[in-house]
């Protein structure tokens, strides 16, 4: 408030000086520059008055109203100067400063100083009251500070317990469970940027490795169990096949890694069963052909024996025919000789 009152007084004095310079100025451009400076100064005064009004107490309200009224009257009277200057009535313009605006100027200056003094007196009174309360406040602050220190120590202890001791105890407990093989633990604090966070991230790595090892062991055990089942099933099937059971097939489904073994075994037994069936069918055909050949041989033997007897009889008949043919030939020879003699005789 004191600063604003000083700004108002200083700005009003500056406006007064600018007006005094303007009424003796004969150059239009320079005069308008001075008027522009006055308007800027009045804007500063108005802004300061608006800010000062918010800081005024009830005991200073009347003096503030007097200040604002005087400033408005001063601006109203000095507003007559530009028209008079443009009419080249510089004496009348100077008379406005000497008489019309003099009283509101002095009233505003006095009111601003009175407000500043009043504010200063109030500040001094407040300072004295504060000084009187200071001693009691000091002891109160000492007691409160002591209590506050105890509270701070307690909060630090709780903070340490929560941020350091507690997480360390929890981390130790989880590490113990992990060492016992419990990989289902959840690790907290791995997002922290301190050493506890480093420990938590290391435990996370240990837990993940343990989980991976457990998963690998489970997969290995499952693979071994599947392999054992496959070997047992295949062994039983081969034993049945060795006992002559060609109808044996592996019905249960094998794991995908051994599915080809099951398919190959079943294909082999099917092929062996088809081969043995073909051999048995060929054997039956051969047995039937042999029996037919034996019967035909026996029939042929009987026919051969009959033919031999017929040939023997035929041979005897042929011998007789040969003898008769020889006799006939001799007779014919003799007949020819006789015929030749007859022919010769006839000739």
C-alpha cells in the first residue's frame, strides 16, 4: 500500500511536470508527445488506485475516497489544456495549471501521503504487536519444534522400516522360499532404482531361471514317460508278433515325435500279413496242382501200360504181316519173271 501510494504521488508529479512543459511548448509534435506521456501516466495512476483500493481498511476508506475524487478532478481540469493549446491560448492553458487544477493536485498529494502515513503507522503497530508475541511464540516454537523433531524421528524410523528394513525382510523371506524351491513367489520392488531394487531384479532373475529349470525338468520327465510308454507298447506288440500273431496293431496314439514309429510298425505288420496270406494262397494252389499232377501221372501210367500191351500185340501182327508180305513179294517176283517169259514168248 505504501509503494502504491508513492507510485500515485510520483506519477501525479510527473503528469504535472509534463503539463507545465506542454503549456510552454510551441511545436505540435512535441506537444502531442507530452500529452501522450501524460495519458500513459494517468493510466499508471488509475491502475495503482485500483490496486490500492483492495488493500484499504475501513479506517482508511474515507481518505481513499478523497484521494480518488481529487485525482478525478485533477484529470478533469487538466483535460482542458489540449483544446486551449490547439486554439493557441497558451496563457489560459497555463492558468488552468496555476488555478483550476492546483487544488485537486494538492488534495490528491496530501491524501496519498496521509494514506501512506496511516499504512506506515498500522505496520509499526502490527510490528510492535508481533514483537510482543514473539517471545511467547519462540517458546511455543521450541516446544513444537521438539515435538516436531520427535515426530520427524518417528517418521524417519517408519520410513526406513517401510522403505529399507521392511523390503529387506520381505526380500529375505522370498529368497528363503525360492531356495526351498517355491517358484510361485512374486517379487516386489524391482522397479526401484536403489540397491534393494538391484536385489529384487537379481531375485527375479533367479526365480525365472528356477522356473525355466523346473519347466525343462517337467518337459524332460514327460518326454521320458512318453518314450517309456512308446517302448513298452512297441515291445508288447513285437512280442505278440514274434509269437505268430499277425493281427497285432498299435492302437493307442503315440506322441507326435513317435507317431511315425507307430505308423511304420502298423504298415510293416500289414505288409507282413499280406505277404504271409499270399504265400498261404500260393501254397494252396501248389498243393492242388500237385494233387492234379499226381492223378494225371497215375492215369498216364495206366494208359502207358495199356498202350505197351497193344504195341506188343501190334508188333506180333506186324511180324506176321511182314512174313506174308515177303512171301507175296517173292510170288510177285516170280509172277513178273513168268510174265516176262510169256511176253518174250509172245514176242
